[in-house]
């Protein structure tokens, strides 16, 4: 193996050294329980308060509107279940989309079994919702709209401000899963009319196992864990102080480096897209060409199984993904790719490459050197490819 190139930053990011350094004292030296009133506890509580403020500043929220969770999936669960059960006297209708993360879709499926009605909005070929469809879906029973900020697979960024404005005008609570957007898009919860927002640390160079839910002050929501006074009695359990401190530091760094971070990722993304499109035939870029996350490249390669492509890339030291890390063990084609209209037979040939702060131009050069050779080798084994070489049109040609 010549070198190792990590291009799966949407699955997780390496923790930055500054984050680890900030966390280390809270494992051994400053180990107190934040709920304890003596100096060890006060020391830990102060660290949690500072981190909460760091997270709040990154999203334009008030400090006491940030609640720490075990990650983005928990935050999604809390937001949707908490609003649903706290407001069931007002209505039982929820609106979401067909391309949400499974932490949203599976919660909605659970609620459907428990007396709630859910509308799953379609998206266009780029993964964008139609705002008129959203308006038409709202009824007098609608209590929640949950639409992700940016898609974890294809990178498409939704018109969040417009969605929030529609929700506000209709008096409906608006939740967005911003796990992929945090640190990659400038976010101001007030300017965007967001009521609840799910966040995760390990997507922005922080530790795993820690996230947050932003809850706008005044929102009626049930507590998620009962048993203690932590997180203002809404999420009981002794706080993960090192994780919280790391998350706060990661947010602080993201805020300081936002412009250079986005510029770096966009440059690498465009170089990768251009190189693939110019050197490999029968490919299609998935997601919106412009309204997309700065580091996301998602493509389908016809006549190839995504799993074979990933394994072949891994053999030359390149780490990528065929979609969400949470569904990588599934043999079914991506629900996101199916929702944007890709035929079943080519949805299986997807590849998601996501760049990050530690990705270099040399890394991209290496990928562009190896990927065409791998694609060509795999296609030589495909009977479908033989038909196209014989003159039959492919799915990407038909489009």
C-alpha cells in the first residue's frame, strides 16, 4: 500500500490536537461531578458552562438554549418524540422528507405506530424539496416540520430560511438535523427561523459520543431522560465532561476557521469532481451542483457495485463510502438516491468522497490516479458494460 487517504469526513472526522489538549485535564486531574457543590464539582461545572457558550455562539443561540446529548441521533429522537408527545393535544401530524437520516425516519415510523400521521415530502432530482409542497402539506393538525439542513449522502442544502419562515407563519414548530451542516455552513438559528436543531461533535473534529439539541426558549417539549436535574431537568444523567469540553473547543475552532475551512474544502471538491468527470465515463454527480456542502462529492458509476468499488479503493489505501455510515451494512440501495430518481441498477454504484481540513491536493491527485484504473478494471467484468460498448445507451446517456 503506497499511502493512506481518508475521504470519509461525513462519516467522522479526526479529532484536532487542540481539542484533545482541552479535554485531557478532565479525565484525571479535573474529574469532578458538575452536580457536586465542592470545588472539584464547581471546576467541572464551569467547564461545561464554557463549552455550552462555545456551542451557542457557533449557531447564534442563547447559552441556555443548548442541551447536551450523546450525539446527533439522540438529539433527533429527543426533538421529534419530545415535540410529538408534548403537543399531541394540539394535533398528530408531522412533516418530513424522504431523504432524512434514519435517526429521523425511524422515529417517524415509530410515531406512526403510536397514533401520529407523517407526511414524507418528495424531492427533485437534486434532492431539494418544493416549498409549495410543504405549504400544501400543512394542516390544522400539523405540530412539527422536521427537514434536514444538508443531506449526509448527496450534500444538498435545503432552503432552511424559507422553510423556517413557512413554519413560523403557520405556527408550526420547525426542527432541522444540522449534523452535516455544522461548521460547514454559517448558521444563525434566529435568522433562519429554526426552533430545534440537532448537532454532533465528531463531524467537526471533536470527540465521538457527544452532541447537542438546540431548543428555542418557549418551545413546549417533553424531557428526554428522567432521573436527575442535569440539563435543566430535561436530560438526566451525569454529564460527559471531557466530551462536552471537546465539543465546545471544536465549535470554537470551527467559528474561528470557518472561511478558510470552507474555501479549502470547495477547492478540493471542485478539483475532485472535475478530475472524475474528465477521466471516467458513465458517471453522474448526485446532489445539487451549487447548493451543496463544501466537502461533498457523491457520484454513481454505472456497471459497478459500490461495495466492489469501496473494497478496491481500500486496497490502495483510499477510504470512501457508499452513503451514510449508519447504513453501510445494508445491501439495499440508498433511500436518498432512490428518492432523487436514480434507477435501482445504478443506485448500487454510488461513491461518496468527502474531504476535510487534513485533505491535501496531493491526496486528490492520488485518488484521481487510482480511481480511473479501478473503475476500468471493474467494468471489464461487467456484462452490462459490454452491451454499452456494443452501442446500447446507458442510464447516464439517456439523461
